[in-house]
């Protein structure tokens, strides 16, 4: 049985990109008569705080103190979503300059630092160097998305004690499309790493490989799943949990998150306990 209370006194710093996610729900009524375009009626709109803020919200359900710092840019993602089947039809991206305080936080005072790197400019070379030098335990996710494809890879971090990325992100970082995923993991060389594989579960490595199948194949919305994978497992990785337990936690957190629309809710300790049995 995994003791989820073992990180209840932890102090955690989340650093990364700020994102605002907008869902514009529409009812498609057909093809426009004079254009090669879908015609739809807007029905409602939802807005969520995404990025590093959404990731930190998960950890707040498990740890004593969670602080968040983000850079001076906010990515605004707007998605047109079919109101009946929740299928995303179209996405737009806008990068805004917003207010941000200087990074004056005391890095060594935190039990761990969690980096949520979406490739939108927060994680500068200088900030990466500082965190890799000063963090007592450093957990990293460097995400691949449409705005940074192939350029935002986890290997730009000279040190990471725990890494959670998906299979595409791992292969891009290793520049290896075809080898078995185990060879890709070894090539990356991080001491503790989990590769998520969607409905195929996850594979982890901390000197030995550990695998587990996914706990669900029913996906309502995959957005934010990567945030939950990292945010929920990182404190337990810092606490010395075994890879077997970390794999169980990451799959349970993922199964919860893919049943939530957008960032309308976060993974709670109570729900995670139920999933873990």
C-alpha cells in the first residue's frame, strides 16, 4: 500500500510557463455554402488556468506548501470544441507579455523544484543553470507541442533527478525514432525517468525497468494529463518511492485526469487512493 501522506509536509516550488486555456464550445451545423469551411453556432465558453498553475494545483492536494513562479509571457490557447462529443476542431495560439516578479525565490529552501517547460520562453538558459545548480531535488517535464515541435527537448537540462515525458518527447530528445523505447531511455541517461504511453500505460527506469498498463482506455479529454503525471508523482520521487510505486501513481493520476474536461478540477488524494486500491 502506498502511503500518500509521506509528502504532506513537503515544500514545493513550481517553475514554468503560464498558459490560459479557453474552450469555445460550438454546434456544427454543416459546411458553409460559399466557403470550404465548417459552419457552427457558438454555445458557451470556459476558461482555465493552465501550464505551471494547473500543475501546481494538483500538488496542493498532497503537499504542505506549493509556490508558483512563471515568466513574463502567457500563452493563450483557444480551442473550438464540438459541444456534443467534446472533439476539438481548431486551435489558435497567442503569446502575450504579462507582469511577472523577478525570480528571487530561495531554491534550496524547498524540498523539491518542479519544472513545467512548455517551450514558451520562461525557461531561459540562465534559469535552467540556476535550478540545476541549486535545487535539492529537480523534477522536469519539457513538453512538445505545435508551437515548439522538435526544439523543446529535455536534454537541454544538464541535470534532472526525475523526468516525466511522453514517448514522442523522449524520442525527439534522443533523436531516435525507431529503437525500442528501453534503448531510448538509456540513451537519455536520467537517473529516474517515466515515459508515458497513453492507452499503453507507462514505462519507468531507475536502474531497472518497470512497466504497467494503463488503468483506463476511456478518454474524455487528454489536455492536462502530462501536468498531472509530473505534479503528482514528483513529490513521491523526491521522497524515495520505488519506481513500481511511481508507475502506479502516474497511471492512476492519468486515469483520473483524462476523465476531467480541461483544467476544471485537479487530482485529489482521496480519488488517487481509490484508484490505487
